[in-house]
C-alpha cells in the first residue's frame, strides 16, 4: 500500500469514527430535543438529518446529554467496531485460503 493510500484509509477511518461519536452524542440527547430538531428541519431534510444538523443540536444542547447513555453508546460502538474488525479479518483469511475475492461476493468468470 502506498503512503497516499494509507493516508486516505486513515482519513476515512477517522471520519467514520467522528460520525459514530456524533451519532452516539445525538442519541444521548433527550427525546424532546431530538423531536424539536426534527420538527425544525424535517421539511428541508426528507431523508433524515445530516451530520451537521446533529452536530449543531449536540453543540447547542450539550448540557442536556445523558452522560450514562452517552458512555454506554460509546462502549457499544467500540465493541461493534471490534467485532466487525474480527469478522473482516476472518473473512479475509478465508478468502485467501479458498482463493476467492474477499466476501465471496463473486463467482468464477463465465
């Protein structure tokens, strides 16, 4: 892997972790706050809130975050990431063993 590819993967990983953190923080806000944010933005966001909407809500209402729910969410997120990483590693090993593309998503060429 070239240094540029490594930098791109590192950046993508960091961005994904930041979005996970933001989702956990937003989910730890009281339901009334989340409902208010949704009411304000639902007409302009028919497909759901964007990360910047969640970031603004967390920034404006950070004092009301349920700390226990936030910490629990972070722990669950880390456990999920670890499980996905282990599964991905095992799939990669099986792929090499059977000489198949990662994920077994394609068959032999016709």
